[in-house]
């Protein structure tokens, strides 16, 4: 019995995963990091670090879990986006995994377990993709299919195995949970990677990345102020989820519609959301609604396009010229246009409305982490809220 426990026990399986992750990291250092050339766009891998952290925070294991989960979308997308620079994917995994686990308040053993699993997935995923090659469309499709298979094995399968060993349950039970929607998430990951490399969709992909980084800033603020990640998913959230999802769907739809609907729908949402937020005293949402109102009102006053102020804006606008236009002496509400250059290493130009929206997102996330338990619900109960697939640690 003792020998059997040593082979498949919780300590043994975690130790083996740590060793495999360390070996994979050493292989990546020798094969990819040492001969690599400096990557010219640091904002890209920083953005993917943020997206991986948010992905794990929303869809990964909860704070009381003793195992980690691979990001459902962002890390697989990173393998495809950085296919010519696999060392960047390993860097993203090695930085995002411990940070995400730390922000969720997980133990150091869970942080090590998550990091090892993420690094192993990054190394094997990138190696699998490069093994097939991606020089033409047939090879790219075949490489993507192999990558998705490897990611499934190192994600739902490995996570279910860890959970079954660490909680002394049958493998089939956690596997049935972790495999749910796994294929859909992987398809979404491929879509995100293609959007990141497609000029016509690049603006939307960058907005997702910007939102992820702002959310991470809110997580850091909430963590440093003593907040707990479990409170974000507890009941009684100040923002109802269904209207929020409906508003997001309307915004996505408006981005595909011609003027005036492209700005009229977001403007109507900003007004309605602002009135609701002030009535309910949800000030982060009110701040975000004000920022959205500022952005849409300047677009409405300038033919449905966002004026961009500054030298060289034509180059920055690129293929997004149908949405953005250089500002001039005839620009209405010029003080609300895109005029604030973001600091390095982040590219782009922001407006006053963008800044208000960023503040609102970070404020909302931090406030959710800091909110007090409602109606006498203790923190140990909050920890398990929304975590049906993450049983409490033994």
C-alpha cells in the first residue's frame, strides 16, 4: 500500500509535474531562448500575459483548489501568434501562471503546479506546432489540429488527473467536467490568434488585450488592498450578469454595423448604463458609462469616426481608417478625441473616454474583491461560490 501510494499519491504526481515543467523549461532555454533574437514588440507578449491571467481568473481553478488549469483560450492562441518565436510563448506561460495563481490567493504548491503545467503546455504545444510546420495553409491547418490535441491532453486530461489524485475521486468525474466546452474554447483560441494577425480585426483584438491589462491592474489593486478573489464570484454582485452580457452582445453587433448605428447603439447603452449606475450608486459603472459617452459623442459629432490628434497618425491608423480619421481644425469636440500617447511598451493613442473606461474597469474589479460578505456569509463560504468544479482542499 505504501509503495502504491508513492507511485500515484498527491505528492508524487505534483513532484513529477514539477520535474517535467523544469525539464521543459531547460529545453526551451537551450533550444529557443539562447539563439533567439530580441522580439520587437514587447507590448504583444505583455498583452498575452494579461489575457492569460484574466482567462485563468475567470475560467480556471478557484482560490481553494490545489491544482491549476490551463487558460482556456489565451495560451493556445499565444502558441499560434508567436509561432516564429516559441520562447515568447514560454515566457508568457512562465510569468502569467504564478502571477495569476498568486492573485487568486492560492498556496505556493498550487502556484508551482500551475506554473509547471503552463510551461509544459507552452513547450510541447510550440514544439508540436513547429514539428508539422506552418509555411502554407495545409501545414498550418495540420499543425493547428495537432496543437489542439496536445493542448487538450495537457489541459482537461492532465487537470482531471491532478484533481482526481488530490481529492481521491474517480478520474471520470472531474474529466467530464473539465472536457465540457473544451473544444469550443480551443476554436475560440484559434479565432483570437487569427484576429490578432488579421489587419481588419486587429483593432478588436487590441481592445481585448487592453481590457485584459486593465482588469489585471484591478486584480493587483484588490490583492494589495487585502481583497479576495472568491468575493468576485460570490452572489449579490452589484452588476447583474444577464444585462451585462446583453450589453456586450449589442456592442459587438454595433461594431459590424454602418453609421449611425455603429455609434448610436453604444451611445444609447452609455446613457442607459449611466442612469442605472447613478440610481443604484454603482460608481465604477457610472465612471465607465461617462467614458463611453465621451467617446461616442465625439464620434457622433464627427461623422461616426474617432478623430486622432498628433503627428504620424495616418501610420498609426493603418487599415482602421474607416473607424479613425486624423483630427484637424474642423474637428468637433477635439478635446475628447484620441490624443494621449500611451507610454512604452504599449502602442496606440487613447482618449479621455478611454482613460475613464480603463479606470472604471480596474475600479470595478478591485471593488468586487474588496466588498464585504453579504448578509452574514462568511469568507470560507464565499471561497466556494461559483466553484462547483473546484472542491475545497482537503
